[in-house]
């Protein structure tokens, strides 16, 4: 294959690979943070009425419809508030 279409497809594939790598690195950082706080008993969660609530250092920091979304949001919010530092 030659021509513009091939280059465009190749560039798009490279973008997808780069985005996937970044997402994997971000995802790994979230779960390392999660595991460390669970081990230290500083992270708690519960599901009430279909909504996950997450507490860090005894403060409610996030909620979400899925456990995954709530934990990711908790990491971001706790960092803004100076909670959950490792």
C-alpha cells in the first residue's frame, strides 16, 4: 500500500497504540494507589442504591455508578484535597 490513505491509517494506528499505552500506565497507577491504601486500611468503599461511594482517610471523596469509575475519581479527588498520599 502506498499513498495518503496508507499514511493516514498508519498514523491513526500509532495514535491508538500511544493512547492505549498511556491508558495502561494510568490504569496501573490507579490500582497501585488503590492497593497501597487498602493495605494501610485508609481506603473504604460501599455500594448504596446503585452508587459506589469511596472514602479516603475517613473522608468521602468520590462516588460513581461503577466501582472502577468511583475509584479512579477518588484518586483524582483525594490528590486535590491532599488525602491518600503515599
